[in-house]
C-alpha cells in the first residue's frame, strides 16, 4: 500500500474526538488515565460532544436532566418493550436496543422538538418575550396543532421532574452559570397555554429538559441523543428485572386476558369440502 493510499484511508476516518495509539488513549487531548477517577461520566459526555470539559455547575445541570429522564415506569413504551424483549431469548443489548428503537418523534423526541420551538421563539421578531410566545402559540394552533410538546401530562397534574429542573435553572441563573432566558420562556408558554385553554397546562419534564439544554448551549438534535443515553439506564433496569422473573415470552398483558377480535365472522371457503 502506498503512503498516499494509507493517508487517504486515515483521512477517511479523521476525527477530533479520540486519539488511540499503542499505550495511549486521549479524549479531546486528555489522557484516559487522567480522566478515569477524576472526571464523571456526564462530564465525559460533555467533553466528547462539546470539545471541552464543563464547569462543575454546568455538569450538575446536565446530569440533572439525565437523572430526570432515566425512567417513566414499566408501562412507558420503551421500558415495556425492553422488558418484553428480554423474555424472548435475546441478550441485554438487544433488549435495550429494542426499547431505544421505540424512541421516536412521539415517544422520546419531545425534548428536541421543544428546543427547536424555543429557538424559533428566541429568533422571532420583537423584543417582548411574552408577546413572542403568544404569537408563536397562536400560529401553532391556527395551523392545526393540538398537543404542544413539553406541556401537559397523562398522569401528572404537576410534573415533579419539571419543577425540580426549573428550580435548578433558577439556582444556576443566580450563580451566573446560565442566563435563565429559556426557563422564563417555558414558564411564559405554560401561562399562555393555561390562559388559552382555561385550565392548567403545566410544563412537563420534556419542556424543562429542553430549557436546561438550551440554557447550556446544546444543539437541538443533541437533546434526543442525550435523552436516549439517559433512558438506556432505565431500559437496562427493566430488562434485568424482567429477566429475573423467569417468565418466557412476556406479552403486553397477562396470558389469561385475550384481545378483542373485530374482523369477519366465521365463514366457509368457497369450493372447500
């Protein structure tokens, strides 16, 4: 192989993230042996995604969003899928991947969607944030929008995860870690939704999650990736729990409960004897 070809192949896999040589591994220039034991997993995630280590207070905010996203109960689709998949004879990695594959726009993508909306509101015309929020929501509903991602919840009249994350943003704002712009924005959206609907429509964990990541300067598509990283821990826990039950082929309901058949009544096949 010529040197030119070798360099062409090396450049094909060019990366700024990690350098691996004999006896040497470095993440963004930092030796792995220095990171191990001194830098947390969350700080390492930040380093890999952003290129620099975060301030400890920034890392605390990012970790808080991930803790809030780990689990939503065994009936959450991604958790339920992981718990069922493991009983089909697959490995833990397959069970986790099965749950992750259910994290789409409707289940798992709300954080990214809210971040994109927050950035649209931020960049829209005007200086009064409340007026910009009202205009944006008016357009959302005029265009046929029904459910605004990041607000309301099937089970919680007040989402405790959202409240805590917003409190942490307030604390970080007071400490000068973030500006607090997006926390104000989601609260303004909550107030406008409540005014429009005539009932309380509280910000949920996805809305607060998005506010934190926007405050920290993450790009909107990373919201989904960070959510998936966090939820993977919950999927692992449910898969292991289901595995220890010793049940084979766990279905979505107990075996003594059958589904409702709504098709054609029994009929004979024409020409059959």
